[in-house]
């Protein structure tokens, strides 16, 4: 794997279903995004900007139908140092 590709992969945190452990998406803390892809559907949750830490993203697992929740506060992002 080329070095640039490896560095990119190191910045991503995989988000797995809490119940069946299938990968739901990836969290890119550097870009402050959650990316979810399934076949032709791509969902991007961008948490840049001013917000309280109580917003959340809910995704139903495509395998087991479990409701998975990712809250901004769970992402360990310093909201005072967000990108503009």
C-alpha cells in the first residue's frame, strides 16, 4: 500500500454495528465527517460548525436492523478547535 494511502487509512476509525459487528461506516476525525456507504448510496454527516454536543446520527444496520447511534460527544472532537 502506498504511504499516502496508508496515512489516509490511519486517520479513519471504523464504525461497526453494536449488535452484529458489520461495518456501518467510517469516522474521519481530521475532516470531521462520518461517511456511510452501501452500494450506490453514500451518506455524509459533516459536524463542522457551531453546535451543542447533543446532536447524533442514527443508522439502522442493514444486516440485523439494530438502531446504531453515534453522538458528536462520542467522537472525542474538541469542538473549540473545529475547522472553518
